[in-house]
C-alpha cells in the first residue's frame, strides 16, 4: 500500500517520546499506537484540521471529523487518500 505522506510529520507523547515520525519519506511507527490514530493525524497534516472539505465552513479542531469517501461498510480503507476533513453536519448527511 502506498500512502501519501507529508514531508514533516510527528506524533509525540507527553514525555516527548516519538510514536510516529516521517523520516526521509518513510513513516516509522514506534511502540503501541493505534494505526487509525496515525492515519487520522496524517490526514490532518496533509489536508488541514480547520475547514470542512464539503461546505468550506471553518471548524474548531475539537469538532472536526474525518469522512470516509468510500464508506468503511463497503471496504473503504482508513488511509489519508480515503479520508476528508469535514464538519459533523456534512459527515452525517452523506447519502447511504
Ligand atoms: Zn461541512
């Protein structure tokens, strides 16, 4: 699987320990961290965390959601290529 990566990316814990980091174009994951969390953070790093992709509304960081373009129910993967930042309203209004 090839996943688009930002040039600079890092997830660090409270003790400043690295959990994930992009080094020379390669994603390194250390220790125990949710793969889903890494994919979510990669998506925010690539696509932003403050604006709904669908309606363009500015969204507070705590209210942003990630929409699966191809729904998980039909096998859509949780990777940045299949995720878009969206407000809760737009994420809930997608037709089934
Ligand atoms: Zn929206």
